[in-house]
C-alpha cells in the first residue's frame, strides 16, 4: 500500500509522514525527490521541475513496485504533485501494478502556509523559501482537481499526531 501525502510546501507533509511511520508498523518513507535528483544527474537540471521529466513518473511507479515486492508493508510518500496528468499517470501505473494508493491532500489556508514557510528554519527550507512561496499560486490553481482526486485533511491548528491518526483512519482497508 502507498499513502501519498500531497499538498503544497508548508502543509505538513514531512511532519505528518514522520508521525504516520511512527504509528504504522512495517511502514517506511519513500522520498520520490531522490528519483528526481538521480535524473538531474543523468538528464541535467530541468527547466521547471524534475516532475516534467517523463522518466520520473515511470521510475516512481517502478521503484515503489520493486521496493514493495522486496520488503512489503506500506510506503509513505511526501510529494507535492500539482499537475493532474502527472498524478493520473502515477496513480494509474501504481494501480496497474496492484498497489493500493491512498491519496491524501494536506491543506491549510494561505496565511498559515506563508507563516509556516517564512518561519521554517531548516537550512534547506530557508534556502528554498522564495521558491516555496512562489508555488502557492500553482497550488491554488490545482486545488479543484486535488479536491476531486484526494481525501482532504485540514492541518490548520491541528496537532501533527492528530493529522496522522486521521490519515491512518482513511487508509485502513475498506475505507
């Protein structure tokens, strides 16, 4: 199974993933950005985003399939995907591979997002602060399709442990 935590920067994907993994035995983080970094090495820095490389989407599916075949359990993915056709390609590939996908949109209001981004002191996030802020409009444009394709969980003023418990309730078999 895959629990895919989507949402824009500052929504709480990484924090929620850590909580989910702590609560869910036999789960592990699958950082799909590492696939993108590998492609940068091979194909060069993309014009806009590594997700624009068609091999990224196929490699995410194939890597997830092989990892799950090897170790089983649950992969927790923290990856913002704002292009609907990219999501459809990934989701359809995982479905064809027989992997259940629970797509969760972590959402909060724009003011909270801006505050979280501007006060994040993690070194990589400080360096990417403006880039993260610049993508808030892309997220808002993607919201209509995201709300159709994912289960939305509001992270505004909600403790990360409670967000994780909500995510896990949604991912239980039969939900």
